[in-house]
C-alpha cells in the first residue's frame, strides 16, 4: 500500500552543489539517507522557506566529482522519496540547438528524447514488471509554477522545449548536433534521463529548469563547446537559480492538491499480485 502524500508542498531539488548553501533555509539540516539502491550522490540538505519544505541533493556530488553516467539516479530519487518529497525540481545546464534559445536563457523542458545507453533506467524488472506512461514526462502544474518563479527571478524563460539527453561525457559531434535538430530537439544535456523516468515510477511529479550555457556545436562558424564557457554562464546564473527557488516557495498555493502523477503506478503494474517477489 502506498502512503498518502502530504497536503503540503515538499520539493526535492536536484541541482548544482552550491545551490543549497546560497539559500537561507529555516531549520536547515544536512542528513545522510541510505537507500537499498546503493549510494546516492551525497547527503541531502533539508529546510523550509515559509510553508514549503525543500530537500536539496547535489546530483554530481561535492566538488562535482560524479560524471553523468555514474550518477546513481535510482538512489537519488529513492532518497528524495524517503525524505517525503511530494514533487521534484531538476536544475541543469543545457546546450541550445536553436538560435532563439541563447546562452543565459532558461527553458522549461516538457519533452525528452533519451539517447542514454549505460544507465539503469527503472526501479522495476524481473519479479515485478511495470510500464508507466511517459507520454507527458514532466508535470504541467510544477513546470508552470517553476517557469513563473524563474521569470520573477529575472530569467528569460522559454515555456516549452524538447531535451535530448546524451550519454556523454563527451559533447556531441557537429553531425550529431544537426541530427538532434532534425529530430525536433531544442536543447541538449546529459542528466535528465533516467531521472525523469525514475521520478515517474516513484510517483513524483517532475519538472526540469534547463539553463542554457552554450549553442552546442551546430553553428559552423563557432568552435565546439568548452567547459570554461559552460561554467562561466552557470556562475552568472547561480543567483537567478537561487532566486527561482525562493520565488517558487512564495508562489505555490498553501495546500498541495493531488495530481494524476501521484498515482502513476495505479494501472502500471503488470505482474499478477500472486507472482510478485
Ligand atoms: N550541458 C551543457 N551544455 C551541453 C551540451 N552542449 N551538450 C550536452 N550537455 C550539455
């Protein structure tokens, strides 16, 4: 039996390592939470802003030491679930595949194309089979609240965008970059998958705020992506990211009404009850 979700907001934030430290949280605590899925990226920092509880987890670990392919996405989502989060916000650096999504802009991702190949992408498997819907992989309610908060924080926000998630750790070739454009992708990154899939399986509404750091490499006249440029834009945007979290806390209604994603597993488990391990 699943536990009822709290009628109050508790937002899990997967993001950069410096994020939580720059936000004044009431009753802040750092806690190590164990997971049967292995080691999460690090301890969580939990605390309140007004009526909203936030629990932060730096997905690349302290000092950005965990590469995208080695993040234990299952443990991270499981730890947030164990902390009682109701919804998950993901903040991540992305490259742009469109002229009008310029470095410094923010994109409220609503769709994904998954090109990852080395990551465990489900909590389910032999013994317990489930197929959740990923037709709409992000939560419209959370996405809208987050986009509004990012605008109020001073961000230049695009309200929709398709994110292609590559395995990395290398950036793409020019041919790949142009192929992703032809597929209809707007932005590119390395971390949202399988995070979004696992959040759905954990019945956690999920939204990604992508911060554009570069134009990837589809523009012939420009050099390829350089980490120094990515970091420079991320540092410039760090205060907007922190303000976005504060604005989100201010903008959410006092009580959290249930959404369909809260019960995503209701019709997704296919293994007969008497055959479940
Ligand atoms: N993260 C930031 N910029 C990126 C890019 N161009 N490709 C993949 N991940 C990124």
